[in-house]
C-alpha cells in the first residue's frame, strides 16, 4: 500500500498586503510577476491583493507635494527626500516602470482600497490594482477622487454606476478594515508583504529569484515524496 497526498499545487495561494501609495509595492508586483511568468504551475497559483494603509490619517486630499508630505512625516530635509525619490525611481525603471514623483497627487488611499475590493468580487482585482498603481506613480492620478476612481473601474470592465454607488455607501469599508486587522494579527509592519501558502512570508520588493525560491519551496513541501509503508516480493531489473 502507498500512503501519500495527491498533487496540491492547484490550491497554492499567494496573499499580498500592499498600499497603492507605496512605491515599493509596484516594484514588488513587477518582480513577483517576473518570478511567476514562466513557472510551470503559474495557472494553478492564485494571487490575492489585501489592503494596507501606510498613513490612514492622511486627509482625502493633501495640499502639497509628495516631497513636502514625506519631509514633514519623516522629519527629513526636502533635498534628502528627493534623493530618495531618485533611488526609488531608478529601481522602478529597472522593472520597466516610469515613476514621476513631481506629478504624484498625495491623497488618502482608503477609497481606492474600497474600489479594489469591489474589483476582486468581480474577478478584476489584478487589473484594477495595476491601473491604480500605474495611475498613482506614473500618471498623476488622484486616488482620492471618486470621478478618477470611477474611470479606473470602468476602464477595467466594472460598471461605473456600481463603482460610484459602492464608494458612496461605503459597503467595502469593513472589508478594507478586515484586511488591515489581519495584517496586524500576522505581524505586518511594512509593505509589500507577501505570504505564500499562508506559510512563508517575504517582506519587501525582493528580487524575482527569491520569490521564485519561496514559491518552489512551498510547492515542494505540499507534495511530499511517496512513503512506502509495506514491502513484499518485488521484481527488479535483474529479475523476480
């Protein structure tokens, strides 16, 4: 008799906590996509985005630039913040992303996260996540503006009326709060935070090779080697 478990690759889950206002989250998204692009089990791996807010105290719209905001929040000179922007933009460019911090609109990301939860329910979570990140960091999209978010949703295939209604009545606020609470429970203190199969966590926008290594390790451990628990007479290459 052979005792073991069937191949369980089909149930592989990758959960990612991130904020639309996090520049490393977009870079991390690209690097994870690179890691999974040619993976033999790519079609069996489900990626789910979860909400996280770096600064929930931000007003819906901040009167100032991203450099002003971060200099004030971190207590750093504006010149030092701009140097930091240069480093991040260089890393983003390496992933094919064109960050434009001068155009970036500083706004509370809560509404954008509500839109993401609607999109997930309609099977368009990744498309809307991509559009929000690209819009925010590359095209000066105001992620706190309902009209802008409605356009993002409609362009991705959502019903614009449903987007506006959902943002108006706040039906996904509890879902956003639940994601953030779960992040707190599992010890998330920064994003991106990638959890593979609810077993291994990767913090930060790590290189594709590291993401691939963790995914492969989790898959290998979910499909253990066959265990022979009873032996008897057998035939081999040299006879029976």
